[in-house]
């Protein structure tokens, strides 16, 4: 039994001695960029192989998370769908936001968007209106929302994006991140 342990110990020492003699180096990075610089680089570079992501299909659907500042429910899940009415530029859209785990619907809205497609990126300006439910009273109140959305193709039918908007009459800022697909 002692011979087995000695053999095992010798094998481990031999393997470790050979391993420690090889030079281990950390991977070299071209530069130390920040997260925001990486995101900016991603959204400002184009992949011409994905030009057809937004230019062929008539509709798109997405899901994401929205941060609605100064709202009763500041972090909301979002589901949206849009369908092109004229070419790929003018579309009608519907957006539903809920409170997350509880699943309580916070707002339902709809409106129109105008998009400009640049290779694999879609820049969208939108105007929506709808109703949101106040958590303290449970009453519905009307709102309007104006914003911009940037969607970047991931594959020929999927995309990811970010959005910034302003809700009125309460001047709430809305920031969102989403992912979706075209159909």
C-alpha cells in the first residue's frame, strides 16, 4: 500500500515539475477599454453580411427591461411588437410593460415609429401613447412617450438594442435594453 502512495506522489511531483517549468503567460489584450467604449464600438461598427436583418422582414418583436425613473415601479419588463406599414421605415407598434415577478401590468401603449436602416443597424424614432396604472391608487392615467431606439443585428433574424425616451406629462426618463427577432 505504501508503494502505491509513493508512486502516486512521485507521479504528481514529476507532472508538477514539468508543468512549473513551462512559462505561463496571461493573454495579451490590444488595449484596456472600458465597458462603455466596447458598447460604443459595437454600435458604431457595421457587419455588411447582416444587411438583410431589418431590410426584408415586415415585423419585429422584442422583450427587455425598462428603467422608468420617478415611477411607482421603477424597473419594468417590456414586450413590444412592431409591423411596417410603409416600406421598412414607417411602422405601428404596441408595447406592454409589467412589474416583473408579480406580473402586474404597469402600462400599455401604442404608436408609430420611423426607422432608418444603416447596414445591420436600425435607428428608430418613436411616438407612443397609452395608459399606466398608478400603484398607490390603482387608477389609469394617460401618458405620451417620445424616444429613440438603436437596434443592432446579431444574426439574420435576431437583434439587440438600447433605447432612451421621455414620458410626459410627468417628465419621466425611460432607458431600456432589449433583444428580439424579425418576422
